[in-house]
C-alpha cells in the first residue's frame, strides 16, 4: 500500500472527525475510529477534546519532521445515529480493504451527501415522536394532538433561531415557554383530561438526553474534561427549559401542581 501524503490524510481526517463529533457521538468512539484510519495509512493520530473544539495532531512515526496539528471547531447539527453507524463502518472498511485514500474520500462524501435531509423532515418526525411519547405516559388522544402542535411550533422556531444564530440557551427559554403556553391553551379549552402529561411531554424535545448519556460515557471512559463540560452544558440547558415552563405556570392558571 502506497503511503498517502500527510496533508491529504490530514484534510480527510479533519472532515471525518468534525462530522463524527457534530452528530452526537461520544469522544472515545470518535477517537477509536479516527485512529484506526490514521494507523491504516501508517500515521499516528492524537485527538484532544474540548467542548466545542477538537485538537487534531498527525505525525509520521518514521519521520517526526512530518507533522501536522489543527484545532477544528465543531458545528452542532441534528443527531444522526445512522450516519454515526455508517462512518464507524467506513473506518473498519478502510482498515480491512479500502487502502486507497482517494476511494476512502469518495465513500465519505457519498455517505455525507446521502444522509443530508431537509429540515422539515426532522421537524415532522420529532413532533410525531413527541406525540407518541405522550401516549406512552398515559396521555389521552387530546394530549397527543396538543403535544404534536406544541412540538411543531417549538421545533420550527428552533430551526429559525438556529438559522438566525440565536444563543442556544435563549432558544430553549423561548421555545419551552411557547410550547408549554400553547399546551396551556389546549387544556383551557378542555381538549384533554391529562393536562399534566401534556405539559410534561410538550417540552421533551428540548431535553438533551443523548448529550447527557454521552457525557456519562465520556467520564466513565476517562475523558473527564469533555465529560464534565458536556454535563455542565446539559444542566444549563435543562435550567433554561425550566425557566420557560416556570414562565408559563406564572402567566397561566395551571392548578394541577
């Protein structure tokens, strides 16, 4: 196998690590997959994780003068577990039989291109999922309809706010307030007999459960710094969601609490 140029491999690994780190992957998995690719092509890779950045260092173990180091910024996007699975499988495919960097790049670009979906796809699916969750918590049909529209409103606004680059914490306060307040109006007109379930599940789409799980995994696997950073951010996000719900309870007359 011909050893690729370090610059070409660095460019590919930067794109690979940025993609893996932005779609809901825990740190040790990103580290394992990226190192597997680098070692396949005869290089040594070191990743240093922080909350919003990853330091990527690549060195040729046979010539330490051949060295590259980059600080890449993660771009938070939608969670995409199927892309995580496919990118992880790509690292194994490179290790097993794709020993040409040009072929690996083509496979990577194809995976990224296939996995891109329109924004309304996520809005609709998330709304339906949230409505189904309300039923799981013994909400009635009226609760499902209320939660469906509350989530549609909240997720649509989040897409708009993200496009406007509004701070994520402010997004959570506004969206949780509007979703819970819409739920309040649904219960006021007696659309549901389970208002507590409607209120609780109307803001579930804002709870960063995956990031909480990832932070615990990071801590357990000795990525202490990034784990603590992520769990701190989770606590801040949940606090912002609680502020929005508290505002709704203040401005309305919910009486079940």
